């Protein structure tokens, strides 16, 4: 069994929390399934869950280099130079990232976030589609910041062949 879950903002990617924050258990009532990888508390989008340890390892093990596509709302309008840097790899404190695919996209047709992102009167926002094959801690946020465009909102759209297309925020489907 594989569960595709569209994780809302400010939900922990685990089933329990001693601090009383929302977790996967607030949305998924299926027993003995576990997240295959993580998605930060302040990020949204696709989380895959399964009861199959081999499948969980295949999905989450970096050696398998599964592509992950993110829709990233950034502050400002990235120019070609910034997109090229993202595509070639960005030098972060923990080393150079692997090459990625980066392109500007129209505003994503997605759900409203609660709370909404902060907006500045004189600074526009734009959306970048970024596909990576790594999964370093907060990598996408660090990459966009390193090229001068801080992330305001981060949505994981897909992992390999699986995506959140037609899956409302907070919903899941069994695949």
C-alpha cells in the first residue's frame, strides 16, 4: 500500500507530538504506515506513506536519486542568472548541490495557505519550479536564499512518478 498525502502547512511529518502540534494522525487514520522521507513542518505538499519497509527505503534512500519537484514562492523575480545557478548547483555550507532543473512558472493553481505568507508592498513574489535529486535539510530554502531569492512558501508537488495533482490540501489517496 502507498498513501499519497497532501500535507498542510504546520503539520509534523510524524504521528505523535508531545507539544500538541498537528501531526499525520490528525489526517490519516490508517494503522502501521510510516512516512517515506520527511517534509518540514513549515512546508506543504506530497508526503508518501507505506507499511512496506522495502518501498519506504526505495523512496527515502538518497542512493536511489528519486526526483522531487517543488513549487517555490520566492521574494522577488529571479533572473536567468539565478535560475542558471540553481540549475548548475549552488554552494551551500555543507557543499555544492547537485544540478537541478529550475524554471519560472505562472502562479501555481493551489489552495490558500493559512496563515497567508507575508507580503511586502514594493517587492513582488514569483514562483519557481525546482526539481532536485537530493534531500538535504531545508535544501530548497537554502538554495533559493543562496541565489538571492528567499523562499516564502514551499510546496512539494511530486516525488518520482507520484504527485499531488487533483489532491486537495489535507487529503490523501491510497495508490
